[in-house]
């Protein structure tokens, strides 16, 4: 019974505690080689870096160890499919070849959930220090004529603190017919993006801290939540299922009034609307906005409006840091 439960366990986090279990039974020695979920956690190493964040030598050394660890594991992995592949660290420019190999490894195993997070130490470095770019040429190359590469199983994709172009995202949307969740954080390579198509099954789309972004066109019939986009340059089309929207109004030139035409196609179906504001000055612009919503309430419009003032959030964060 114990053996059967182990074989059915689809989640096996690759940390030191998990590695120690291999000495308990000879049957467990190679168990991790066949797991369908690879989650590379390095909490202790990240804690050491945060404690000595100015020590770049330590940063590089821990990154090198992490990179070697991931490469060693995927080199010995035997499962032909993956439910999840997650990497969470901050790597330097020299890791580009390895990151490319991780992409190829995940897609060759028809991964369902792919999470590459290089933003865990983002607060300790400049925004432009994103060392890897996922290019459309790479995606076209690995998919063209190679039956071993599988994009069709991918359901969730999260890319944080690595550059990805708008063209690359559009290619992924075309090649991943089951993609339901797409998260992109901290990139500077996207200027114009179209997330459109009648056959898209995308339900959750999150685009945060993407400086240089000029326009985003969204037309996705199954989309439920849209998070983090700027009010300016956002164009919504066919979104009949959209229930939750978070809009970034941080820039000084963004007017709250511009949200009305942007949301006109879906305003009566929203359940949660979050506005991210930079300062209290923006609150004065909300009078016209709330007047519109007051009229919506007269038509039994049920919506929760959340106003986030970044100045307040920063103060709360600072206070909590001081207390800790």
C-alpha cells in the first residue's frame, strides 16, 4: 500500500529534506527520477543572499550551485511527462544556456504547468537586470519539425523577471491551445501585444511591471480575470466572461476618466474592479468615475471596487518591516 501511494504522489519537491528520504528504503533511491513534478526550492540559499544582499560574490556562488543542481536533476530525470516544472532563483547572465535547456526539457516532457521565476531577489537589483530573453526565433526553432517538443499540454505559464517579446507571447498563445493562465512580470521587451482569438481558452492573464508597454489588445471569450495592465493603451474586445479587472493608473498622465471607454464593453458584467493609484491626487479624479458607477448601481449592478494607493501601501510595508 505504501508503495502504491508513493507512485500516485504527483508532487515531490526537490529540497534537502526530500533527498534525505532516499536513505530510508532502497525502493526510494530513484523515486524522484520518475516524479511528474519538479519544484526546485532553495529557501536557505535565498535567505543567505537576502541577509548579505551586497555580497555579489555570494550571489554568484549560490546561483552557480543552483544552476548545477537543476542541470544535474534534469539530466537524470526519467519521466516522459511533467505536470509541473518550477524554477525559483536569481541567476546571472552566464546562465542563459542552462535556462534555454530548461525550456527545452520542459517542453520535451509536455509540461502542463511551467513557472520560471527569476524575480525573487528583484528588490535588491536594478529593474533592467533581467538576463534572459525568450525570443520568437527560439520558439519557432524548437517547435518546427520536432515531434518530441510538446506545447499542446501547457495549461499554465508564468515568466517572471526574464524578457519576453510580444511576438513570442503571441506564438505561445497559438502553439498552446490548452493555455488557461498566463503570467508575465518584470519585462522591458514588450511594446505592442495582441491576446486575441476566438479559440483561446485563456482564463487568467496577468501583465505586471512591463515598462515600455504601449498597447495591449485583448479579445478572449473565456477570459475571467485581467490583472495589472495600464489604463492607457488597453483595448478590450470580445470578453463576455470577464469578472475581475485590475488596472494600473500609476503614471501621472493616466486619467481615471479614460477607464470608462476602455471598460465600456464589459462594465456591467464586472464583479471586482481594482484601481492602483500612485497618490492621493488621483482620488479627485474618482468623482466622475464613481458618479458613473452610482448610476450602474441603480440598475442592480453588483461590483466591488478596490482602490489601492501606493503611497499608503508603502507606508504599511515600511511599518511592518520596522516591527519585524
